[in-house]
């Protein structure tokens, strides 16, 4: 076990047991404070300015280029490789633990400069995302959607259990949590078969998580399932907003396009794969057996509890979904191995999303499409209104966290308000 993950670790900075950022988390993000943009970590209610910490010599002995934390994205830091991410997180743990030998704990003026209350930070997009790929790795989600569109017998396509189905998304419209999302216009086909243009009436969220590629590859290079760990930096919560009416009309035969690329929201704190290691669990049994290049050893899924809340303009919100990352049929190592098996090159900062993460039972479906079964069973909100899909000025808030051995590691949240078309 990594010493920085030990459940008995405590910090001299106060952390609530129900908070997202105990000393065992130490995520990475980018934030603006006054006019300065820098890389931060987080503990309790504080952000930790990593550039200032480095300037004070706290990362001595770790091979880091000067200025690596004075950037508006984490890409340069991520390029330093897994050994460096681990060394920095371990050093942070060392500085922040209650029995620390490092001087920050007792240095009041240094603490004032380095520790900034989280509510004073404006969180920015943590990475520069050059490419974004979206998978479709939840069997429950694929089955639900397939059942709606093709009937129960043909719900899963013949390829689905042989490869992690995915498509290339659009990186330019990925935004950080808190950014409003404008309801898109588009072409739609009415039930009577008439082609019309107008605002999407079936605006939906998709509950997903995404991983950030931590190592670039050259064209022709394959990343095996076993190597995938070294190529994976960390994870975020991801809302892949979808316009179901635009999507349904346009997707044949080439797949998702304008119904998907008008906006995708990500949470600002990247939780490292190191911090998530204690939460690894076995995934679903894969049957039929997968081809050798997709075979893996050990527990490769993650026990991450997920929830989606809709908050209407009245303010009376409700949780409409509780799911878990562990339900995913295809794990991230398989996704990366499959993505690169043809020699496709990936780059540091590339985002790979899971696809909607639905669980097996009602209440665990990760989209309104499934929750209301295409609008047939509307959700009753506490303020008396009904939702088939997302309405203007609704806010959708997704949260994710892992709990084990008394340690709770949170991802914070990804939220977005829908603005009128
Ligand atoms: Ca998606």
C-alpha cells in the first residue's frame, strides 16, 4: 500500500469525515486566485498553491521543471510521468500529516501564502484536452437504450461484448463545472415524419466518469492492458449533455454528432489513480471471454458511488439517480488497450469518458432517457413540477465519492445550469 493512502493518516489541517478532500485524496486542479492562475491540490476546505509551495523549496529532490505549476493546465506536470505525480502527492502527504517533520505546519506566514480557502478559488478546466473519446461501457445503459430503440431481443449489438464500443467526441466544447449550457438548436424528425428545425425538446444529461491520459504515445504504438496504469493520470466526473431528439435523427449511419458536441461538463479536481487504488474491485464477469489483447488480471473496476441531482428554479431539488462506477462492463485499462491496438496515438490530457453509467435497478439509471423511459414515466419533483427531460434553468449536479476503512475520497461535483435556446 502507498504510505500516502494509509487510512490512519491524519492532517494538521481540519478535515470533516464527510468531506471530499481528506489527506488520503490530494487531487490536482487549476485555479485562479485574484489574478493569478496556478496548479493546486486540496485538503479540507483549502486549496494548496503548488507553485508557491515549490518556490519555498518544498518539492526539493523531486525532478520538476521550474514553472510547471504556474500554468493554466496540468499537462506539463502530467508529462513528467507517473513517478513524479506519485512523488509530489507523497510529498504533499508528508507536509500535511499531523506528525510532519516539514516546516509548513509551524510557519504561519508561509501558510497564509500557500493555503487558500476553496471558496476563494475560481476553478478552471484542469487539463488541456486535445482529444476526447466517449465509450459506451455500461451493459445496463446499452441494454436500456437498445431495448427502447430495437426491442429486448436485439438490445445489445453483436459486437458489444467483444470490444469496448466508443466514438470520437469533440474536445472544443468541454467546459469546467459551473459553466452554463445553452439548449441547442437542431434538426429533428417529428413522430409524423416531418423534418423540422428548432430548440431541442429532449435535453438530457449523461452520468459518466472520465480518465485523463497520462503518457503520450506515437503512431503505431500499442498500450497493453498491463501498461495502462502508467498511462492513466486520474479521473473526473463527466456530464456528457445530450440532445436526444437531434441525436435520434442524425446518428444514422455514422453515429453521434450535433446532439452530443454542444457541451460536456467536467469536475475541476482530478483524483489520481494512486488515491483511487484502495477502491479497486472486481467488475462484472465478461462472458464470452474477450480476445487476448483485452484480457486483464486483478481487480480493475472502482467502487465509486455516483449521484445525480436536478435542482429546478424553485430550488427544491432531488436526487434522480444513484449509481456506481463498479457496474461498468469494460474497465479503463481495456478501453485504453483497445483504443491504441490499431496504433492510434494518444496524448497527455486526452479525455476518455466511460459512457453513461447505469446500474442494474431502477433508481440507478444514468440518464433521463432511461429514468423516464423516453418520457413515458415522468419524474415528480418536490415542487410539484414534472420532468421528462431537463428544462430551462434546471441545474444538474453530479457527485462522486469512494468510502472504505473510514476514509472518504470525493471528487467534488460537476454542475451546470441549462439556459434557454
Ligand atoms: Ca456519452
